[in-house]
C-alpha cells in the first residue's frame, strides 16, 4: 500500500497564463533551448575547439537541445569567430547571450547584425532597451523607428518605451496620449492602461492615476504574478496619497486569489510605506514581465519555444534588478525547463527581508521537488521555515521529506507542529493525522498509529485514503481483520482504479481469508496499473506461489527486486526467494 504525497503547493499552479493573445512569434528557425548550467567537460568537443567550427557547433547543438543556456552561449561564442558571416549563427548567438543575461555581449551581437539588429525582433528590442536603460532617448527612438515593420515583441514594447521616454523628458501628457492610442486594441488594453496609470503619477494632480489604476484592475483569470504586481503598484499609489486603509485592503484582496498569496500579504502591507513612485526603469522592467507572461500563455497554447520569455525576464532584471517578481518568475521558467541549479541561483539574489521572500521560498521548494534530491528538498524547506516558522504547508512538506529520508521521529515532530498550527477544519486535519500515522508506523510506535488512525477515521470516514491506510495497517498487525477487510472493500468501491487500494484489498483477501480466486485478478490489475511497484509485485508473487505457480512467483519477486523496493519490501522479497516461499498463516492453517 502506498499513499501519495498530497500537500505541495506549486507556483505554477497559481500562475495561470495571462489572458492576452500574443501575435505569432517569428523568432527564426534556428536551434532553440531554454535553461542553464556550466558546460560539462564531458560534452566538450574532442577536436580542439579553437580550430574546429564543427566541434563547437556540435557542442552548441547538444546544449541547445538540452536547453542549457550558458553552455550553448559559451559554445556559440567560440563558434561565431570561426564563421563570422553566418547569419543564422549570429542570430543564435544573440538569442543565447540574451537568455544568459549577458547584456553587454548581447548588445555587441545585435549591433553586428545587418542594419544593427533592424531585421531582428530580439536584436531591436535589446538595443532599444539598452538605450532606454542609459536614458538615451534619442538613440532609443532612432532604433525603434529605423524600420516600419516590427516583430511582435517590439510591436508591443514600442508604445510603452516611447511613452516612458516622453514622461522622462517632462511630457507625461504626450506619453498618456500615446498609451491611450495603443490601448485601443482589446488584447493589450490593460497592459497599456497599467503603464498609463504609472505615468499619470507624474502629473501634478493624482486623480487621473487613480482612475487609470481602477480601469486596469485585477481580473479573476489573471496569474498570481500579475495580481501581485498590480497590487504593489496600486497600493503604493494609495499609500503615497494618504489612503492607508485602502492600500492595505488592496493587498489583502490577494488572499481570495490563492493560498500561496497569503504568504506575502502581511509583508507587502508592512512594506507599503517603502514603495516609491514608478520610474522609467521600473516601467521598462514591468513591461518585460508583462511580455513574459504573454509569451508563457502562447507557449502553453501553441507550443512555441520559451526562449523569448527568458529573454524578456532577463531584460526586466537588467532594467530594474529590484523587481523581485521577475526573478521568481524566471526561476519558475527554469524549473519548467528542468534547469534546477539556474533557478536556485536566481533565487539566491532575493534577500530574506524582501516582502516576497516567502514566495521565493516556495519556488525554491518547487525547484528542489523537481530535482528529486531529498537533501535539497529538506534544505529548501528548512530555509522556508526560517521565514515562516509555523507555516503548516512548509511543516507538512518537510515532514513528508524527513519521513522519506528515514527520519521518522523528526517527521512525527513536524506533523505535530503542523497540527497545532493548522485551522481546526476536518479537510485540513485528517491528511496531517494520516501522515503522522505513517511516520509513527515506520518508527514502530503502534499506539500512536492507532490513535491517529482513529481520529482520522472520525474526521473522514468516507475518504478512500483513510480507509486504505487504516484497513491495511490493521491487516498487517492482525487487528480488527473483518472490519478492516470491509473498510478496504469500501475504499475499492470508492476508488476502483487506484492501484494502491486494489493491492491493499487483495492482500487482505490473501492474508485474512486465503481467497486466491478473488485476490489474483485484482492483483494482476494493480500490477498493470503500477508495473514498477515492488510491494504489489511481492503480493502478486505470493498469489502465484499459493496457486502452485512457483516459477512465475520467483520471476515476479526477482523482477520486483529490480524495482527499487523499500527496505521492508526488499527483506520480504529476499526471504521469499531464499526460504522456500512465503508463509501466510491463513494458507498454512487450511486443511
């Protein structure tokens, strides 16, 4: 019997796509990729790369296919001097330099393109935003007006960049007219309205900014990233104009969005007085974050590469390193590409005192979970608990990890803390009790197991997971067998396709009733549903053995030994193979 882990909270789960339509991304047909790490020595070409274009191109191809951004960027930086007129190679090198966050290198590569990046959406965006960061407004305008035909990224970005440049030059009224014209398209209206609200804060009177923030608003379908961004900007404006309660309420409204938002409401409210009037740098960074959200929506809908989303987020951080949301979103994007080290490195730049530090901590947990490294998971959760010592979600997740690591006493203590810290609601408490019962069973504390099983059953008498665990545990301890068999039958009826529950019920039929006729087909079905489950394999082998099919039983047990069994299951498998089969009392007592 196995119980699946049930409590992790994913940043991805609460970061649904922005409901805007991004035009089809015409980003070239070169090789693509989407995450990072250092170039491993084992994949460096065997031919001296200083003399071999083929060697470095091979390395670049492998790293691109793996989505390893810095390694691909490094290989391309060696290949490009060997083929300086290869236009596709130039575009690939630019893209990977931008994805790696190497701004200076990306700018040089964009300048080297024909017409200084004029034919490249990414090249033009990089050059325009580099000029934007230097507040060289004249150069930025020349770059944006050089070609009348822009790619999708520059088409979206140009009105915002132009608007902020006008505001910086003392013409916020002209900036607002430009943004109002751009907001005529329904799919991007709220994007431009948000920037209009930010620019309007630079007008002598605050009335228009408030109206524009209201018109922008938060929509129920917005991703959490966008909702937090809006709440920070709007509540900052309210606080600066003396509306402290309204500012606090605007942040508190995030609580209806998701449990994850609750992690940051308090810190955001405490940080209200530190929020400054939007600057052009913040405006440019917000623009890139918005575009990354739009691209993520297109990625999920159309399967396009995530490269431009990474580039946009790197540009956001370049323009305003203090935009924490962009770092968290970039780390989440790296997680999606299985680039765990890169995501963790990005989060290391976020201070524990940042109001979004708890959100970053949850993303660190998500990255660690994706890694499958229990020690890394434990470290991420311990770091999260430094920020939120009695957060039930963090306590539960760490308890699960410690239980898997064999630290059952620590797991019990963590589950106990989680029970004390959790709201007294049935749907919250029974999974914690069940988790503690599992840890107590592993530690040999049967009285605690019985007590927690009793309470879990009282809270959730019709939950298949509870019925399964209680029934199986009692069957294993030869306790209340008839009642336990009835519980397992009920669990199967409630969840008939669950392999773990099928296995528990079939095992009870064997161990308590020696009912091979009923148990065998159920075990065969469970093994088909979970072919690599060593515990199910052991039970199926037992059924074969008592049917007299000893060769099939031994084959099944040998196979299960190769399926990474838990220590207790390995011991049972070896015992059955070495001691002439299993020894179930129900069979040996039969006449």
